[in-house]
C-alpha cells in the first residue's frame, strides 16, 4: 500500500462520505479519537471501502486487538450495517435527478432568454429540438460551473460531490470531457429512443459496477451523502413543472 501514501482519502463519518483528506490528516483523526478502527475508508488504490483496522497503512495508528479471522468476520457484518452510507452500487436515481434538475433549470433560463429576443423561435420549434439544443449547450455550461464552483446546484441540493480520484476539484477540460461523455453515453444527446437505450445501459452499469463508465475512464469519483425526502421533492419540482408546461403548450 505504499503507493497510497500520497493519495487522497475518503471516509464515512456520521452517515456522510467525507473527504478528500491526506494520509497524515486522516491518521490524526484516528489518533485524536474522532474516527474509530471500524471507520470505513477508501482511496483509489483500494478496490472497495474497507475498515481502517484492515488496511496495512493504519496498523501503527490503530492497534489490532482482534484475530484476523474475527476482524474479517466483523468486517462482513459491519459492512452490511453501513452499506447505506457508502452506496457501493451508486445512486442512479439521485444522480439522474441532480442532472435533470440542473438541465431543467438551465433550459428554463435559456428558453426565457431566447423568448425575449425571438418569441417565435420557441413557438415554432418542437419540444424535442429544444430539449436537444439545451442538452448540447449545457455541456459547455456545466463544464464552466464545475470548474469554477466545484459542483452544480442540483448535486449540492442532493448532497452529491464530484471529485477526481486524487480528491481534487475537477478542472475545465476534465469537466468538459465528462459532460460530453455523460450526454453521449448516458443520454444519447437527447435523441428519442436512443436516449432511452443509453439511460438503461448506464443505469444497470452503475448498479453493477458501483461507478459509471465515464467516471472510470476519466478518473472522477462521485460521493454521496444522506438526502431528505423534502430535498428530493424540491428537486423534482422544476422538471415536473417544465414537463407540464410543455404538454400544455
């Protein structure tokens, strides 16, 4: 695990995925008693979330008081207890809602802006064309937002963070590549039927592997936290409103 010493680390604390922190800072959290030996931790060189007492780098920081067999047994039991906090199979619904919220908010702003200068353009265009136009334009807008603020409004509302595997905020080029990848492989650029196939493929891929193809290829990681039903309903409000408005129009 020597290669992990310079990596960014993530950990579970009070039902939230926390990080990134350096190895020195993480060890201090254990030494100060803020985190326990049973705390689940992860870095890019670990294949999955593991309890700190099972990771070699922490043997000096956290003494092992149980035999290896018992540690592994407890690891399996405790993993089931905290699985809801680490979301090993991803959270497709939360990720999709966050993107749908951001895209809907951007579409609302764009349609309003265009309507001021050219009202007939919106009225004469089909809803499919407008959706595809907003989807493609949002690629650049999302990349700019992520590179400046480190997160989008939808992700923030649903307690989701996007980082590189080194724990850093993603830069513009990384955000742009990821946004293009998401819209192509995950949403089929909004093209009817292809959009549905891409969505199904990305959903089952995320559930099976715990991370999307684009995050694995580009080197990004999505962190999740607990989200109240109130926030979920609020995030659903704008997309539903736009859908109803589109039907009425």
